[in-house]
C-alpha cells in the first residue's frame, strides 16, 4: 500500500472534510468536487478497508467508532506532514530574529549567563530575550522557544535534551560543624539548625536517599527563604546546614568554605538539567543553533564542574 497514492489521498481528504463539515454538499464546496464524487470516494475507501466508516441517511452523517478512530489518526498524520514541511522550509533559514529563553534564576545568572553571552556574540542578528526565574515557568503557555529546567520531567508537551545530571547535596561551613558537630545519620538532622528553602516541594521535609534507602526528616532552623543564594551566604557564615544543588555549592566546596554533610546521602533522587522546547512547534534555525550551542558547552562538562571554574 502506497500512502501517497493520489486516489488514496483523495479518499482520506474526503473523509476528513466530511468529519469537519458534516455533509457531502459542504465538504464538496471545500474540496471543489461534486457531492456525488465524494460519495464514490468514501464508498471506495470503505470497500478497500472492508469496514463501515460513516452511516448515511438522507438527513445526516454519523461516523462509526472505526471511522472516528481513523479520522483521529489521519488528523495526527496531517499535523506531522505539516510540521515536516515547515521544518524543511526552515532548514535553509538564517539564524536571526528573536529567541525567547527561560532560565532558572540563580543557576542561570551564575553559570548559564556566560553561555548566553557567548551565543549572542556568535549570532549578532539574534535578539535573545532571556527570562531568569526560579518559578516553574509554563514554556508553552508563556511562549518560550527554549528553556533550561532543573529536576524531573512531567510535561509531555515538551521535547527534552538532558544536558547533565543534577544532585542535591548537604553542606555546612567548617565553623558550624566545629560548634555543633557533624550529623552521623539522617535522623540527626532534626537536632541541627537547617536552612529552609521554601521553594522545595517537600518543604519542610527533607527526603534523603542513600545506600540505606530513603529517609524523610522534618527539619527546622533559624532561617527560611525562597532564595537559594541568600541561604548560601548564610551557610558560608556558619548559620546552619544547607541542602541544595551541586551546581550551587561546587565552588565553595572546592575552596573549603563549605564541606559535605552526610556525603553518602543526597536530597531526593538524582534528577537532571534539561534543555526543553515545545513539542508542538517545529524547531526554527535559531532555536536549533541555541540548542547546539548549549549541548556543545555541556559536552565539555557542566560549567561548575570544570577545572578552575568560577562564578561569573
């Protein structure tokens, strides 16, 4: 069976037009064919498939369950063909115009902004409109072309490309641990001053994963904030124990301002840092260029993991 046979294409077009417009006469006006021609096409399609697709009376049409399912599949196929055409047309397009990018606030400002600046220098005809926010942005609803998202994936409207692993760890300043001692097991955290990030979904519970399985500890402390960077400053000052992404504390660990707490445990399960784009939208040349730029940058290792990395 050749899906691009012109007769079969005409039959499929007839079925879709009947479903959308509700009658042979209306569908005929759209397809610029007489109603009797469309009736013959539908009959030929039903005979070829060996099933009844549409029940006809003198007053109305009623699609059978099989007919409805076939229409749904054909609509999806038509969408794929349309997207393929747009992608083909766009393949030769220049990298130019506006690119809307959503980046996580703290990570974006500290580690990703240099990558964006480099992209802007490489592609001066692109206007990069960057939104830095720690909130969970609606990439589709807010009209972003591409985004970097931290954590687990749940939105099936998005196409994801994993840039690197992401781990949340526990750290504290040596001065704090000298005064209060280091916790030896997750349950010990209940007796420590733990810095609370209110943006954590499980706040104030810390769900820890390690070789001993998963343990949940309800923590408390003298400082709570929705800003990770503010909590990082407090941790450096010896206020308490901080739970956060390895991207946030890597430099402080390397330079000795912070040390790992319960190094065999991590907060929640391992997740990732992803480059996202809407799945219902074809990839423009500009979006594709940004995707390749970010992939190439992370292929050398995450910015915070490279030897001699420093915050911008």
